[in-house]
C-alpha cells in the first residue's frame, strides 16, 4: 500500500469514531509537530492561563485510544484548559498525554480518580503531576553574543519567550550558556524543536539545546548569587563577603517551601547539610542536598553562611538560604 493509504488503514474504526465525536461536539483538535491539542485556551476562556501545578501527565495509554474517550473522561473531574495527545505518523498515539486544568483542584482530582484507573479491561493508566518544563538551556554560545541580539533572534523564530539570561558556560571555555524561559511547556517544546533543527543562526561552537534540568539551574543560580569564597591561600585570608541582613522572606522561606510542596502534592522536603570548611572569622562553607519526593532530581550544591555567635546553628541558616533558592527556581519568590 502507498504510505498514505497504509496510514489511513491503521485503527480506522477508532479514527472514524473520533471524527464523528469531534463533529457532534464541535471540539476543535489541532495537530502540530507530533502533538494533537485541544484548547490552550478552550472556547470561552477569559483571563490568564492557569498557574503552574495544574497539569497532569497521563501514561500507559492504549495506542488506539483517542480524545473522544479521553477528553470526556478527564473533563468529568474538572474544567480542562488544554489536552495534548502525543501522536505517531501512523495516527496511533504514543501512549501518553497531558491534561491541564483550570485550577489545582482539577489536577488533584484527576490524579486521585484516574491513577491506576482501567480505561479498558487490563489497561490501567498512570496519572501524575506534570513537571511543566518551560525553560531551555542553550550551551556553546560565543562570548560575543549579547543578550539583546539573542532575544531579537529568538523572538523572530519562536513564540512565548519571556526572558533570556546569559551565564558563563560551565562546560565550555570561552563560551556562554543561555537560559530561555517561555510562557508554557508547549511554547518551550516548540522552541526546542526549532533550535534543534539547526535552522537558526547563532554564533557558537558545538551549540547544545536541552531542557534546563534542576541541578544545572541550581548550579547557575549559585554561581551567580553566592558570595565570594573565603579561602585561605598561602597563609592569607582572601576577601570575605559582608553579612547581609536576614529579610522576612528569608525567615519564612522554609515555611513557604513546605506549603508549596503540600499544595502541589510533592511531599515533604528533606534537607541534608554538612559543614565542609570553617574559617576563623566565622564563615562556614556547607554542602547541602534537598530531596523533594515529587521532583525527579534532588537539589544540591555548596553555599557560605556566617555564624552569628556561640550556640547559633549554621545548618539552620543553610536550610533557609537553600529553601529560598528553590522557591526562586520554582517561580514562587
């Protein structure tokens, strides 16, 4: 059979049922770059898109199942803002989808109702919170590339760009790494595809485009924000950073992080801290790791704090400082 006829013959009955359902309900489905999407926003939507934490990941789907079954099912527990089904060239789905609700309640109800739910006899699906990645890293940019030039290029070839931040590349000498933040996971995914296809001219050597993972994001934040190291070199102590006043935001950082994790059903954060260097002037260098059950990668790195006096705990100050950085990474401060 010719390719088009073969494609049309795959799962024909369910495809016809989908077309009939779409015609009957007036639901508009748009397929772009391997994803078929409903909504984003849906008809009649007024206002801004829903906040982070309102999208769920749906896995282990039967590949011959379509939106005529899935959208009514997931709409039964809350108002859908968007539904995205990942597709193959043959017209079968790729076994997973994303449902974004109008509020956190809808997402929570979907996880509670449909995780391990049998959509068909013997076919239990997986439903969990989606990470909703909206940030890309572009490594290997030439040192001469400016933020203004990069923004201008990206705004021409991608949609939904919110910000561009440049850092010295941690992997390549004489190169820069750009962090690109987009308005949605969809916009970021389309930008990633565009940049990886190699049609965009950006000065650089071995330029690599990838999702910004939490460990790299934390590393970049620490490099940008941490004070100068207080190291002893040849018997002389280098300049020590000044002690900054602790703001109310810092004092409440631990409570805010715990509340955020509860709100997004991520579990309770676990802090591991270890003092690896203590200087006579009171500055201490700590290694810290924070494990959040709902995040795939732990947050880890080094930071400096200053002991206020006898009996004060550097460990507690580290927890507060790191909690604030995690809140920033999650867009909550």
